[in-house]
């Protein structure tokens, strides 16, 4: 038996870690099932073809915009052709700051839509395919600690992520009776390629200051690895989380509950 998943933004960072974790879990065997009785295939949606150069035989690369309905439908079709569509992870994101007093309102709206559309299109496509197939399924939306604790300049991103958490709850209520679970994970700072590239661009003293500040913001004294976020995503997709629905799980080392603002303004 083969289970299939769709992971958007699956080429780098958290998305890549999720793909790797799902493949390592071999479909999430239960106790008593022999290794290999279930196989896993992941459709990884990416805008950048180079980001999926590492993909092996159980990864189906799909180059395109995850907010495009046709691309999302294609991803679902590819997943269903490969096996039983079991889960969908909306991880793709757009990182661009804007403030309403300096940016055109149309730009702010477009940036909010750019992130929210990724979740709406992915969730809608997954729900429709689960219902059409008559099979249960799980959706995980990757949001952010900024959904509840915004920082100055992050209005479009924070707004979209807060809306995505509302979307998560609404879908969980509406489709739970059909065996479709919808949850979210809200990471803090994560040591992705983007994060590492930022550190590398800094002078040694500035890099040290950034690392010290981030250690202070997270009660565990460090940022997360992508694999640590992926492990929570994989759990929410698995049968071990069969009664978890409509939840947003912080994976931020306690950053949100500590609540320090790294860019406080008077």
C-alpha cells in the first residue's frame, strides 16, 4: 500500500524537512506492521526547479505556484495516481514586509493575499480530493509565531498567518465529520537556508549579536532546526494525532509565551 502527500514549498527549509520526515516514516506504520508494508510518495511543489535537485525516486517534483488552482489540482492528481492521498502540507510562503503608512494599499493587500491564497487554495484542493475519493485525510498549515505576536513591518505576513489559523479552525469544524482533520504549526525562528544565508551576510560581530538576540527571544536558548518543526507536522498528519483537529501547535521553543518584542518601538 502506498500513501501519498503533497508538500508545498517542499524544496528547502521546513518543507524539505517535512518531505524527508514523511519518507523516513514510511507512511506511518502502526504497531504490528512490518517495515515496508507501507510506502510513501511525496509531491513537492516548488517555484524554483533548482530547489528540488536533491529529490529522489519517491519525490515527485512539481514546478509551479502553489497558489495557482491548476497547479494545486495537478499536485493532487499526481499524488492520487501514486497512492492514497493521505495528507497535505501548506508550507509555501512569501516573505516581504510592508507598512500601511509607506506602501501603497494595493501592495499591502497583494502581499496579504499572496500568503493567504497559498493556504486557501491548498486547503480547498485537498478537501475536495478527500471528499471525492471518500477517504479521510489530514491538512497541516504552517503559520508563524507572528500570527499572534507581530513585529513592526510584518503586517502583511502576520495578517495572512493569523487568517490562516482562522481558516484552520473553520475547516476543522466544517469537515471533521468527513474524517478530514485540519491543524496548524506555528514556528518561531528556524535555521533554514534563508536564515543561514542571512547570518553569512553579516560581519562576525553583527552575526554574534543576531544569534545572541534570538537566543534571548527563545526560552530554550536557540532557534529551531527544520527537522524539529517537521516532526510536529508529521505527527499531526499521522494516526497518532487522530483526535487532534482545529489546533495550532506552537513550535517556537516558548518564544510566544515569553513574548519579548525584538523590534520594540516607543
